C-alpha cells in the first residue's frame, strides 16, 4: 500500500448558516491548513498514487482567496469542506483534515 500526504494553506472567507446564534454567521476569514491523505495498492502508469499538483489544483484553484459560500453548494463548515475535498479526489483520497485555526480541526474519513 502506498500513501501520500499533501498539505496546503489557503486563505478564504465563509459565513455559516446555523440553527443557533453565533458570531460564525458573520462573514470572517481563516488561513486554513488542509491536509489530504491518499492511498493506493498500485501506482498509476506515472508511478504515483496521485499527482501532488492535481491535489493542489483541486483545492487551491477552487477555494483559495474565495468566499466559500459563493463557490461551494453547501454550508461551508470545516467538516463539509473536508468531505467535499475528499469527494473530489476519488478513488485514492481516504482522509482530509481541515484546520481553521489553532486547536480547531475537522477530519473526514471515508468508511
Ligand atoms: Zn470560520
């Protein structure tokens, strides 16, 4: 089994729709640290699990310097962002960590 881990930093803003009153409903920004884990039993014809630059393209091109509510079709919580990134990187991605600040990290893992 081969595993690759790609870490990126993006800057973006979001506002959350919540069932309770919270300052997170106001537009605010984070320097997000995204950690993507991919694995495969076999390498592709290029000798890779997945090209690191493909991960960067999916995550950074879509989410960096954006208002996430404008580019994602769901409430952009860290949990939902982690799930979305994992879904974009199938079949090899199995885990995504989304850290929105020191001490606050959401992880999505595929079953
Ligand atoms: Zn936030």
